[in-house]
C-alpha cells in the first residue's frame, strides 16, 4: 500500500497548501494547537477539492518543513546579515508567519499573489 509519503510536492501543490494555510481560520486553529490532526485533515480535504491528493500526515510534514526551513534561514541571515540563500516560497511563508495585518481587500499579502497562487515568486526581482 503506497501512501505516497515520499512523493515530491509540485510547486502548484505547495502553493495550494500555502494558500490554505494563509486562511485566517486555519491560522487561528493552528495557533497553539498541540493536537492538530483534525486541522490537517481539513487542509487535506481542501486540497482534495482542488484535485490534490495528499493525506493529513503529508500536509503536516510539508507545513512543518516549510516552517523549519524558513526559521533556519531567518537565523542564518541574522548571523550573516546579508542573505546568502533563499528558500522557495520564502515570501509567502514570511508573510504568513509574520501575520501581516489585513488590508482593505483582505489578506495583506494578496499583492504578492498569495491568494491567487498563480505566480512563481522565484522569478520576481526585489
């Protein structure tokens, strides 16, 4: 029985996960939750509605890995001062984890296409 646990996440799958993670309701549920299986089951259900077949464990693992990589990069950049490395989807994860306040049209990160999930952020120059 192949659970697909080692199956690579495509950029579109990661964008969809980040998009769902950026939902205020999901963020509130994740905040301070220690037993979060139900939350990730909800995330997996929402992904399934978008045609992405991932179970709750895969969603939780990807979420944790994105957060870990982001935090490790933050720490590294603090020490070096000048960012030497940048992770994929850094801007999106940064926006969520810094909990930018809502703008007039909703999520403050909307301008960076977070909610649309159609743009490859690595192609942007800042």
